[in-house]
C-alpha cells in the first residue's frame, strides 16, 4: 500500500525544512568543522529575529516590529533550494544572478502554500529590495548577527574571525543608531581577540 500524496502545502513546508539543518557556509570556509560551532540557516534567522526584537524598540521613529520579525524569518528562505551561497561564491556570479535565482526559488518553494505564499513572497521581496525602513533595519540585523556569532566563536577560541570583524566595521548603521551602537561594541570586542 502506497502512502497518500502530499498536499501542495505539506510539500512546500517540507521543501523549506532543510533550513534547520543547512550549515552556514561562511563559517565552514573560515575553518570551523561541522558540528556545534557551525550554525544552521534557521539558527541564523532565529538569532537575527532576536536581535531585531532587542534593537527595534529603541529605534526612532518607531519601526513596525511585526514586519521586522516577518522579514527576519523569510530573509534566507531561498537557501532551502539554493543552499547558503557565501560572499565569495556570490561575487563569482554574473550581476543579478543570485537575486534572480533567489526570487525564482522563493516562487517555487512557496507555490503550494495557498494564500500564505503571497505573504511570504511579499516580505521576501521587500527584504531583497530593501524597500522599507523595516527591510533596511532587518538587513543590518542580519549582518550584526554574523558579527555577534563571530564574537561568540572568537571567545570560544576559534581563530580567523578577522574578516568577519572587518565586515562588521564596514557596516553603515547611521540610519539606525541602536544598530550602530551594537556594531561598535562588536567591532571593539572582535578587535581585542
């Protein structure tokens, strides 16, 4: 007896499930062995969400926190199909290729979700285009999360976090002073490691 065919919604949700186990490639390239030190894409999104929750209430004028949290949740959705393409890999692609592939994959990955697909796609498109204050804030939280993770790893004795510290130092957080304050703290701490 064969198993019943998955509904389009179940198939779509199962297609997104790899985010929980997909390791973030940049950490592997920095020399970390797979395991506890290498976060998954979903763990990255979770800590990005926590950063947004911690920083958004201090932003003036106020941000729509619900929208920020939705953007944090979907910002790496395409990686369920594309994988975690590190910066070096992205730079090797023709201009716009990664964004085009991500947009197509989000369409495919959310296809069976019915009305929920439109919500996910709308938030993903806003994030990708940085079309709102919330999207720009979320993009900073995404980068600050990487810096925070690098600091956690540096404090655990991992070497080679300098490139991550340089990325944090180069962030323009001037639109969101709470992000800039955290950027400065992370940069200072990474420089001392």
